């Protein structure tokens, strides 16, 4: 059976920074999508009070932000061990 070796610090540090940057990019994308979806929902509510897929976009951007934050937290916790 092969023994598990811990990654060297010179490999682990850039990997952790990459995960942090990726999280920020994903969260900024989710925030932008949330703003666009909220604008679409506001526009639809002003015109004819019909709820379209804009409310779905709001919910999905919030769920995406939660999943991205949870996944990066799990990766950052498990990676150094």
C-alpha cells in the first residue's frame, strides 16, 4: 500500500491562492448575474406583473454562490492535510 505524502509548501501555496482567486471570480459572476436577474424581475413586475425566469435566475445565482463558497471551504480544509 502506498503511503500518502503531503504536498510541498511551494506547490501548496500557489494552489491555495488559485482556489481563492477562483472563488472570487465565481462570486463576482454570481453577483453580476444576481443584479441582472433582479433588474429583469423589476422590469417584468413594472410592465405586466408577470413573473418569468428572472426569479429563477435570482435563486440560482444565490445557490451558485453558496455552492462555490462551500466547495472552496471544503477544498481549503482538506487540501493541506
